[in-house]
């Protein structure tokens, strides 16, 4: 039974790259375009995703807002969340962690590292 | 009847379709031929050269018909049910060539093509790429690139 | 297509969208928009482009986008004020970014000279805020490497002892100790010991607190860095201690002696207490390398582990499945599929016409069930056709989008400040028309600025504001789309234009022309050459080319001008190139189609109304005025002798600039909507013929190019008169 990953990113290119990398590794991929859409997808999902991968800079609700919402919801707070970041300075990473991110992946992401990071946080 | 080549080393194999206009025989590379169909009356085009007979409907596309006899410098064809239209792809365009009848499919090698003798009319020079001897007849190999009217001639 | 290549294409498409957002946002800010969301959107646009560029290793693009992004970040965080100067630089940067994107798409790696200069300007604006940790990185391999003080033991240690005690925060971020330990076991042979002495009695247990600690003795080749990497995400949320195994420590006793831990007792207690059904973590699939002596990481049977993980036995109420993505849902469709559908619908229209004709020929009564059914079919076909045409309809915005940049460039080149006003960007037109609008439009805008607008000095002298205004608008009018380009410049210098036309033999010196006719002289082929441009205050080169492009689209263009006030180009185009409402007529035994939009009325000429001007030229009197009577059969060379006017029917038509004429045909067969088939596709343009169509009987009928027929006849009428 394959794991379901929810990817949240406003860039179509990035969504497709994530889908390609994750599907290749055998994951089932569900996608959303921004924080608000991500919450909608979570609500509507028949099966809760086991991991979430999210971008930070998005319209309507950014990554920080999204993580806080997810962590604030009883149903979803246990889902590991990895943030995608091109911003490698400690301050941004810290902010993500303060918001409740489980881990991070640096963009441009290496598909192998992406899968490794997921395995480190999800069974 | 197809003629199989004996010396494979002397150039690639080519397939040609041969056809008849009046008493003469011609052939073209089969690769440019889309289909062969019977004649239908064409809708005349104003201000066009005599060899452009008009246009017909080919399954929804508008196809110009060139009277090849006239184009090659012979007498215009009196078109009727017995004529044949060879639909050919010339560059980006599809054109119908009005001829008398289609004869055969020939398989030849490049070395069988003899150069055009320097006798010739302008038309021969424009269209004839070479001569192919076959069973005692000479079949002229035609290149279709210039079969449609040249643009410069039309500038009013 | 290779999936990565497909995504690359997606990336470039997305870039175009982002570039449009970027420009729109910067322009809005120039107009005074101070909404933080606008600047955020602008930042995100460049951020997105940079992200994707990184994925495809487009170096030049990455470098430029990075500097641009940094400057935008300064702006969005309030450290850089969005002054007019700053925004102008940003707009130039946006233009360069667009060019770099396109160069990357075309695999053109030549340097853009403007990029280096702009990079310096942007850096200066960012005031050294640039984040140096990113600038020199090798993008593909960036790793977070914690600083490790290297204690190089003379020989590599046999292994390490890792002591790991998570804090509550670790679990709060949904990290799982078990998974981390599992990762460790992948690095070598691991012996794991649990330290549970901090676990309080069940009653005092806080499910969200952290009580457990582990000591892992890891033997193998893994070095300290790799081990610490496993805990990369939880750094700061746990106590982590990594020590090399001292020589001689066979690997048993890595730390303090741990009290024995009775898992089964604890489990029993838990089950008794009927605690909230905490599920077991699924044991990792990889075979445990821990030797029998070690206790495998405890499953969170103990309510120590916080929030129930994914396999919660109480699935919550599913959110209403009906909650779809918002209003205005769209889908992306392959353009080829749409085109194919439009072709098929076109064929449907033809087929239905053929059927209708055959039914008529079969002599069925108009009221018969078959005829009625056919009428319904025709209704339905029209509706399908309308819906399908609407699919391909797009707002002209996509063409108008390129204009602001064009205006900036020409304005800079000519040194004339220009303000662009656009209206009606949402007006929808068939995609086929839109694509072919771009070039003519570009031409006209260029001309408006270059030739229409006066220099700032001249404008000042005339009491006009230094900044010239160019207005671009689109609207639907009587079934066509009308696009106007106007400027508030000096207008057409009619004296000069007339002089040039006479000089070039385009008109005779004695000819009297209305102001409007003089203005439209600029469209004549051969009107101007490059040398004229600098002298003439009117329009310049290329107008005949523009007119021909518009005509090829089935459209019309003309110009109106007021001296010192400005000029307006008006283009009228069909809504779609695919279908035409036509009047089917007979001319010399040929069946032709005339576009209905051009036809004002039809009439039966009376002998007394028709007058000859000499040769074949005739005019017909209509309500007190005279218009040329054009014998279509003659004009197209279908006949050598003119048709007596009383034997035919006259179609009163209106062409460009309101010019009227009457077309004499043999008879009118009827009105029909016809599907336009291109003549140029397989042949070439034929003078007097706009396109072709296929009639009900399967034969090809030509569609008349009214404007050309009229123009040619006018020329002849003038010569005769």
C-alpha cells in the first residue's frame, strides 16, 4: 500500500516536478495550489495523507500560515510537514520550525534527497 | 511490372509512379503522392494561369487542380470522367495533378536515371529531372516543386 | 515526450504567466497601488521563476532572478521604498528577465549586455542586503551541514554511541523517534537501549510530553556527520550526544546502566485502563539489525506518544465531498483538440446544409415531419457552433499585454514621454484572429508614437502636456470586433500627404479628394519610403503592409485625423475566421458568396438609374447619390462583355472608410452560413477572392473579397473619369 503525499505549491512547474519525483518513488500524490486550497484538499481527502510537502511563498495563505492551521487542527496535527525552501538562511528555516514544520527540503530539490527526507519523517 | 535492381551498390532504391499524358509517359517519386482519384469538375479561379483549372473539394479541403499537360507545355487536357487526378504533397501544400491515366509503380536505382538531353524547351528544363529507359520507352522523371504558378508572375 | 521535457515546457509557459503578473503588478504600483498583496505577488512571480530555473539549471536566469528577487524582497519588507525611479528600474529588470527567460527557452546562452548593468543597479538598491550564503552555492548540492569539531582519532572509531532524548517539541512537529532510530539502523549495526525511567505512572502521563530516551550503539562505517544528519530536522528539539566508541569498548555498555524495562507489564496496565486505543506503530519493514539483547524502539502503545498518528481508528467525519475547487473552475485543454472539434463542427454545418438541400430537392413538403426535423437540426447545429466558437474565444488582453513594454521601448528610443491607456481588454475574439493581430498592432503603436506624437518641445509650444497619450481600445460592434489606436498628436499633414501621392503617381494632380480620402492615401502601396519618415508629420512606412494583413484576416482598416488634435486608426475584424454569414449569388454560371456584413441592401436596377461613364465604367443612382456599379462577372474575368444592369441584381455594399459601391450579379440564390476554407493553404491568394467554401452540393464556391473588387474598379473608374 503506497503512501499518500500532499504537495502544496503555487508553481505549476514545481507541482509537476514533485509529482514526477514522488510518483517514480511509488508514492500516491495529491496536490494543492496554496495554503487555503491545501486545507480544502485535506478536508476532502478520502484518506489522510501521511506526509505534506509545502512551499512557503504562496498567494492567499503562505506556507507558514498553512503549517500553523494544520498544526492547530486536531485531525491533522500529527502529519509530518516538510517545507520546500530556496531560502537557506537559518532565520527562515527557524520560522518554519517555529510554525511547526517537521523538516525541510532545499530547492532545487534532489529527488533522492526528497524521498530520504520523507522517509525520515513518515513510516 | 517492376524492375528489380541488379546492382544494389550503385545508389539507393526509389519507387516511382508512372502516368500518361497524351502519348507521353512521365513518373514522379511515390513519396509525394497522397492518393489517386477520379476527375471531378473544378470551380474556376479568376485571374489564374490557364494550367490552373480551378479547385475541388477533397474531403473538406480546397485543392487546386493543375492541368499537367498544359503546365508542361502541351495542349490543354479535355477533362472528362476518364481522366485521373493525382493528389500530391508539394512542400506544405497539397495539389491535384490532372493526367490521362496512371500506369505503374516502378522501382529503380539512381544510376538508372539518365540526364535530360540539352535539346530542350524551358518547360523541360524546369520540370524534367531525368529520363528512365523502360522496355524500349523513355519515361521522363518529373520534379513537382515548381508546378504551381510562380509568385512573381502574378504581381499585377 | 520525456516527462522532464514536458515539465520544462510547462515551466516556460508558467514563466510567461509570471512575467505578465510581474509587469501588471509593477505597473499597478506605478499607478499608486500600495496593497501589500500586489508587492507580494510581484515578489512571488520572480521567486517562482527563480525556483523553476534552478530545477533546470538555467544559470544566467538564476543569477539575474536571484538579484532581482533580493531587491523585491527589500521592497516587500519595507526596507526599499517603491519610488518612481525604483519602479522604473524594476520594470526594466522585468523586461530583461523576460528576455532571459526566452533566451533560456531557445537555448541561447549568449550574454545579455543589459543584464550586468541592471544587476549592479539592483544590488545598489538592495544596499548589500544580499544573502551571501546563497550567492556562490552550488545549487544542486546544498546541504545543511552542522559544524562538527573534528576530533581526529588516529584511527576511525569502530562506531559511535548516540544518546538521543527527544523533547516535547519534537513530537509536536510530527517527528517520530521511531523513524529516526530506524534511519540510524540503516547506517550500520545498531544496538538500541531504551531509557524509560522518566515515564510517570499512567495517571500522571501527559500524552504530549516526552519521557523516553534512547542510547544507540552503532558500529560500522558511518561517520559522525552522517549520523548527525539523521537528526538534522530535530536539532534543537532534543538532546543529542554522539561519541565515538572508545577503543576496547566492545560495544555493549555505552552509557549509564539502564533499569530494566518491562514492556509487557506496561502494556497490560494500559489495556486495563482502557486508554484511548493508541494504535501501534507499524514496525519498519527493514529487518532490524539490532541483536536480540536490545529492546526494539517501543511502539507508542504507551500513551507517551502524542497525537494519534495517521492510522487513527476513529476516522473523523469526512469533509463534504461536494466541496470542490471554487467558482469559475477551469480546465486546461490541448489546443489541437479544440481545433479538431471546431473543424468537425464546421463539417457538421456543411453536412447539415447538404442534407437540407437534398431534402428540398426530394420535394418533401415544408411542413412534413422530415423538414421540421431538419429545421430543428439546423437550430441545434447553430447552437453547437456558437458554443464551440466561444471555447476558442479569448480576451484580446493576451495581445494587449505586450503593448506596455513596446510603448516603454519606443518612448525611450524616440525620447517622447508617452502614457498608454487601454480599454476593453476583456473583449473576446477567436484565437485565430488574435494571433494575427499582434504584428499589425505593433506597427500601428510604433507609428503612433514615432510619427503621430510630436516632440515634447513642439507639444509644449502648442500648449499640450509634454506627455503624449496613446489610446488602445477593443469593443464588439455589430457582430465584429473593432480595435482603435489613437494618439493626441499632430494629426495628418494633408498637404504633404497629397503632395507625396502625386509625386509617386498614385493620384493625379487635379484629382479632388475629401479629407478622409487624403488620410487614407497612406495605405496605398508604395506611399512612403524611409527617407520620408523624418520629414513627414504624418504616418510612415508599412501602412500598406498593415492594411494587407488586416484584409487577409477579413477585416478593414481606416484612419481619421484632425490637424493638431491627433489621429485614430480603426480596425474592424470578423469575430472568427472560421465561419461567415454569406449571400450566395450566381455570376456567369459560377456560384459565389458575398459576406453579408458588407451588404447594405439589394436592389433591382432600373434602366433609368444606370449611367455610363465611358468604357465599361457605370454608375447607378441610389436615393439621389451615385455609386459605381461594378460588374462582378467582368471584374473576375468570367465574361468579356458586361451584363445589362436590368438583367441582374445589385448588391449595395459599404467598404472601408464608408466607401460605397454596387455589385452587379446575375441572381441571388439565398443566404447561408458557410464554413470558410482557406485558398492559401494549398494554393495562393487570388485577387478578388477572400477564401472558399463548400456548398451543399459538395462543390467549391469562392468567397468574394469585396474590398479588393471595389478598389480595383475605383482605380478604373478614376482613370476613365
